[in-house]
C-alpha cells in the first residue's frame, strides 16, 4: 500500500510540474493571486516529494536520521500549503472586495503550532519514532493529524463568509481544497496507513488550474472581441470604418437581396478651410447622426473615407429601400443638402458591383448639386481635383 501511494504521489509531481511550467510561461502577466497560486502548487509538489520519499524510505530501512528528517518535512509542509492557499483565496476575494489578510492569522497560528508539535513530537517520540528502520506513531498522532483539519475548517468558514464576493465558480473551485484534503484527513483518522492529504491537495491544484485556464480563455476571447470591435469602428463618428466596411461586404455574400446607399459630403473641404477642422469634424458627425436616424436597425453604416459613407442594407425589398431613400433625401434637404447620394439595389448581384452603381449615381447627384446651387465647383476642390 505504501508503495502504491508513493507511486501515485510521484505521478502527481510530474502533473504539477506541467502546471508550474504553464504558469511560468505566463509570468509576464503574473498578478499577486497568480504568484500565490504558483507558490501553493510548488509547496504541494514539495510536500508530495517529501511524502513519497517517506513511504519509500519506510520500505528501504534507511538511516534513522533520514527517516526523522523526511517525515518532519512531509508532515510540516502540508501546513505551509494550507497557509499559502489561504492567502491565495483572500487575494481572489480582494479582486471584488477589500478583505484584510488578518482573517488568515488564525490559520497561520494553528499551522505554526502544528509544526512545533511535529518537531517536538519527533524529538520526544510522542508523535513518531523510528524502530528497526520503520516509523512508529505515538500518542500525539491523532492530535497532530487533527490540527491541519482544524485549519481547513477555519478556511471553510472564511470561504463561506465570502461566497457572495467569490461567485459560484470561484467558490466551487476553491472549495475543492477544503473538501478533498478534509476528507483525506478524516480517512487518516480511521486508516492511519492511508495518508492522502497531498494527493487531495494535488487534485485540488488540478481543479483550480483548470478553472484559471478557463477564465483566462474567456478573458482572452472577450479582449479579442473588444479589440476587433474597436478596430472596426471609426473613432470620430462611431460608425464602421474601412475595416468594418470590408467585413460588411463579406457578410453581404450571405444575402440574396442587397441595397446600397453611397453618400459623399458636400463642401467638407470648404468647411475645414474656412471654419477649421473642428467645424469639419462636427459637420461629419452631423451627417453620421442623420444616417443613424434613417438607417437604424436596417443595415451596416460605414464611413469609408473622410467624406464618403456607404450603407449596406441586407435582405431588403425595393419597397423598403424606396421608403428609406425618401427619408434620407428629406433629411438631406432639411440640412442644406449636406451630402450627395446614390442608390443601388440587386438580387443575386455582387456587393461590389452594386457599390459601383451607387457611386456613379452619387456623382450624378453631386453634379446636380453644383448646378442647382450655383456653387463654383472649383471652390470646393483641391488643386489636384479631389472632391469636397
């Protein structure tokens, strides 16, 4: 039985080494709670090593001094594991609510007292002694075994007091350290030859690590979604930018019917040159608000350049497009012909072809704007002939 437990502990050591390696690979993102969990896993691994050596040594009949030392280390390290886990748990609670680390002090006191009793009991033979190369337990065995259990019970109380701040997932994950070792300590009271506390702690490490990785994956996915959304949004207007426009075109391939609205602001350069770029930005935002008002819940509104806007209307009927067209044209007239507009509609027609048709219609509307308003076109163009 001793060799079977030792074999299981050695296997667990290799598993914890994988966890430690994974934690080290993310050292640049290490928070205080991450570091405390790392220390907890490391102490559990050392405890497994000492305990496995204790079981193996008991079979090999080594020098008595070695048996004393390795067993003192094996029995003492579990207390260090409990203390480190306590600090780790409080660090998780402190992410949502300030909690003093003083709540860990009773656990520290019990753990220190237990270590003192282990050392004293090994020296005076009241806890264990070595006879003929084998470990023989004394009258203090039950009390020293119960003291870590008492520490875990205190830890359970602290856990229950902070369920609201921990949340269900954290409580369940952290609760494994209370449930598994406490159960193993109860087993040890009835079967002293079955010391499974370290195996239980290792199992708890695995559960918590799995939970941590799951949370990291979720957070990474959320960050990726936020970054994708931010990178596809125009910072001035809040509409989709050129990247968002390209994504909207790709999405349009999933619809048979598609409507396109192509808009170009009138006199933006003139506004920038005479009133300043702040006024030009306000001018752009004014038109963006018009588009949002007309096309809300109807499609993708994109600002593809400084003064050009494209709206993609998925799965729309000609009648619906005509209603939106009348609404937008009315808004443009009410705002001093703020933009020139072109429309296109197609069924099973590629989006880029429809965009080209709408753009050509927009140019025609732009020419009518200059003709009907009597504005000097050159006044609104750059020296290179760019539209204003």
